[in-house]
């Protein structure tokens, strides 16, 4: 279950469906990814090939990333089977 967000626009999209604060062209894919993350209990539950799941290093060690589109990613970590610190960002 998603427990916390870093990105307020993504949180608003998840709760209210508002596209304010996200790239509108990402809405369909984000809706699917958020539903999967909300039901996930571990990183293996979101390991779809096209999402390019990978563990992060450096300041974000312990976090994971999945691809949304082009340079856009969702980053998050699992804590006791829950998703925390969910962020939506352009890597470049």
C-alpha cells in the first residue's frame, strides 16, 4: 500500500485524479503504475520488463526506480511491505 508521497502533484493525481502537477501525457501509465504500487508488497511485484525496475545507489540507496516515459521515473522505497516516499521526477 502507498503510505507516503514526496511529490504533491502525484499524490493529488492518486487521490483526486487531478492532472495538475503531472505531465498529462503520463496520466494513463501513472494510473496503472500507482495501482500496481498500491497493491505491491515487495519490489518483485513491480518488476515488469517495460518498467525497468532497478535499485538506486548513493543518496537514494534502499530506494527503487521504475520508468514512466523517456527521462521520467517514479522512485520509492518499501518499508514493511508498504511503499513510502513515492516521487515523480525527470532524471535529466
